[in-house]
C-alpha cells in the first residue's frame, strides 16, 4: 500500500487595482481559507484505493483513518 495526504481549499481571489500615477494601491487581503485534508491509500498493483476526508492533518485525525483502513482491509 502507498499512503499520502493532500490539503485542498479555497483562496481569496486577487486582482489588479487602478490608481493614479505614483499612488500605491491599498487593498484588503482576505486570506481566510477553508481547507480539508483527504487521506488515502492505494494498492499499486491492483489499483484498489481508499479515501476519507478530515478537517486537519494530525495524529488525532490520522489514527481514525488507520482504524477505518484496517477494517476495510480485514
């Protein structure tokens, strides 16, 4: 089995701002993001795969994934 984690989320859009010549633009940046992690395991020879979504990447979330994966694999 191969295992990996990926963080997916939304990022604020940024764009250009028009100002007078010599005036630096000031723009509020809203970097609050909503993220989630996908934990997954793949068996490379057969292509069998397992995935679950979690709110964080830490041991408290990874252990339930391992417990669930153990149940799925038998």
